[in-house]
């Protein structure tokens, strides 16, 4: 039986943040504080290519703080890709933790389809 699932992503898992960075071939995230234009934020820092400031993933709340000045300081598609790969990593980690198999398929649209096999 097939089910369609929509996931609203909250970034709360440090291991999934690391996996998303690996998948996108980014530098490893690090714990720290970053200045985002006019304020400081603390959490897991993720450096996206060609972004002026890093993402700050606050795993306690699930929020991602960033400043890309409406796309002038960083392409929003880079953020979208990070969130997509975070969601794939988190879903995969959780499925495997529960003993399920996971197959991943890249769609021509750019979507990533996961097939999770639930053992009986």
C-alpha cells in the first residue's frame, strides 16, 4: 500500500544536519555563534555556497535563522536544497532506527522520493 506524506520540516536533529551537509558536499556544520547582519544567533552553523552569512540551526526550537537580504546575500534555492536534504536525512535515519528499509529515488523534477519498506 502506498501513502503520500507531506513533511513540515523542523530542524531538530544534529545528525541529520550533518548528513544534509555531507549530501550537499558542504563543510561540516559546527556549533557556534554567528553574526547575522545586525544580531547574533547561536546553534549549528551551516555555510551555504555564495551566502554572506551562515544558516543557524537552533535544534532546541527547530528554527533556522538566516539573513540573505531577500536573495541578495544568498540564493534561496541553496536554503531549499539544504532543507530538502535535511528532511530526507531525518526520515531515513528515523526509518532505519525503527528497522525499516529505505530506497531513495531522484525525480526529474528535483524531488526526492523515499520508499520505506515496513517489515511485518
